[in-house]
């Protein structure tokens, strides 16, 4: 297989949220979008073929998943992540965030606290508060040049109302692949406080350095209950075909979450859940390996360009995800001025650091899952803007 990831896929005049919402969210239509975390690449041929075959059946009624769906998820977790799971541990959920919402509502009460490490995926905040729970932020810190947990700070943030530790593994936006040792230390902390861990592992296949460790594997020896959220969405660029899964080993916990889903009239599995999951996990591994090579090339090219041409910005190579977390303090602008700089001077739509919590101030997130020519064009826009003076 040889995939042309340099091919430019025209999405501007489609219903793509990344492109269509520019005017609504940024006040401009003529921007290059590097914000929403989906890719500018076509999904794998295997997924597209399975979707085509399912579409040709012509009837798209309510569905139940076949054994092949569960076989595909189990195969992938075992082969790619050394995590053998039982079929009964797997719960379908439409999206990772819907799964998070149901789990929070099943396992905590209104007013309970959820501990998160910031900067972190911005939608966590809305989902937690929307469920009537409270966010407690513990900022990540730099240790030996790497973003790391600050366990002492995490201890200080714990209150009697804190019930959940929400982990991002690997981490969005800083791109850390947490080591087994780091996860074990965090799980010991959670065990002391009897926290339940919810682990968002949606980026778990997009690893460049190190090895991804499923949080549940570190939770077991510590005696910590863990709900793991996974999806093929980031891996295979199928976020618009909403499908995700939750892995919960502990039967009593799984029953609580399942009952909450039923009480919420949780949706049936839709017609394209199985084609996407089976086509991805059982038939697209070679495509993924080629994607990882291309994304790593984009990452390296991005870092090199910034170091050589944009010295007022600081960026480290991400260990995972196609997201680059960029320190903008060297520009000497406040957060409002930064937003205007990216939009008005650089003609780019980026994810502002403040979306990721208070620890995201003076940062911005770039999505580099696009053809390399477009990425370099965006970087050249920044260089030109800085030469003209911000």
C-alpha cells in the first residue's frame, strides 16, 4: 500500500465543521483552519469500501452490533496495546464525550469534584460542569524538558468532594506519552484517595516516541477502578461517523454506567459503526503505519521550521497526536492580541491556549494533520507577519 498523503483534499465548500464554522467562530471566512482535531486526509480504502458496501444495502434502520465488532475491538487492543479484554467489558457509546458524560452521571453526584491536569482538552470543562460536577485543575509542570504530573500539587487540590481523576492518555494538547512508571505513580495517588479513574485514550494509536500504556493496566495492581474511553475517530479520521467504546473491567461499575445509559435513552448503534470499526481495526493497520510516518515527518518539519525561522515561538516535538503545543510568550502579546495576530496577520484559525484551562495562557495549538505543502504555507504566513511587525 502506498498512500499519497500529499494529496490536497478540498473541504472548503463541504459541511466540514473545521472549514464551515470559520466565519461564525473567527469572524473571517478566508483563513486556513488548523484548529479542530480531525485530519485533512481521506480515510483508509478499507473503511471507505465497507461504508460503501453498507450504504448499498439501502436500509439504515436500528441496529445491534455483531460479534465481529467486538472481535475487532479486542483484536486491536491486544495487538496494538498489549491489553487483552473480555467481550463483556466493552460498552458501545456514540462518542468519547457522551461516554464521559454518562460515566460521570453514573458514578458521582452533583457537586462532586473531578481532578484534571491542565492544559487539557477543552471540552472536558463543559462536559464536567454540564453534568453539575466541579472541575479542579492541577497544572502540568516541566521536568527534564518534558511535561509531567505534579503529584504534590495534585495532593493539595484534593477535597472531600473529589471523586474522579480524569486522565488524558496520551495527553492533548501537550502530546505526552505517559510512561508505565508515571501512570503507576498516579494510580497509587488515586488509590490513596479512592478515586475512580476515567481515561480518555482517543489518541492512543498516534504514537511517535515511547510506548502507549493503557491506564487500566496501571490501575489493576493499584486496585483502582478505571473506565477507559477509546474510538477509531482520531486514528482513521472518521470523527464524523460517531462511534466510540468504553472498557470497564469491574462488573459493578460497568452495570452502573450501562444502567445510566439506558435511563438516558442512549441511542442505538447506527448503521456505520461496524463498517468503520471493523474496516479500521481489522483491515487498515498498514494504512495507519504509513500515516504515522507522514505525521511524524510533519511534526519534525514543523519543529525544524519554528526553530530556524520563528525563534520567538517555542515548541517541543510531541510524542503523540498530530497536535503541536506552541509557547507564544516571546511575541510579547496578551491573549486577546494573540488571537487577533493569528487571524488578522497570519490568516490562520488556531486553538487558543485558554480553551485548555488557565494553564494554557500564552500558548496555541496547531493541528498539523494536513498535506505538508499547506502546513509550510501556514508557517510561512507567520514568518511574513513577524517580519512586517506584529
